[in-house]
C-alpha cells in the first residue's frame, strides 16, 4: 500500500497474519465506494510482564485518505 515508502510494513502484515497470535476478527480493511482498499489495521495478542495485551500495528491509510479525521 502506498501509505508506506517501502515493502517492510506489507511484509510485516504477511508475517503477522501467519502467526497464531493474529486476531482476524479484530483486524479490518477499509474500502471506498469503488471497492478499492484505502486502509488496514491489524491486531495481535502479546504478553506484557506476565499479563496479556493487544498490539495494534501496522495501521495503514492510503495517502489521499489521510488527515480526514
């Protein structure tokens, strides 16, 4: 996606989606009226100091849709 300058974030998304910690029900893809992907957010499980948590990353929004509130 054009939201980032290189492929690293897309590679990270691919790797996280293969990991058992990925939560597909809490990950979203936003599309516009024409059906084009304009954004993406991904959540995975994590452990923090013996507790459980969620990591939100990466979040991507197409440049033409950024800063719209």
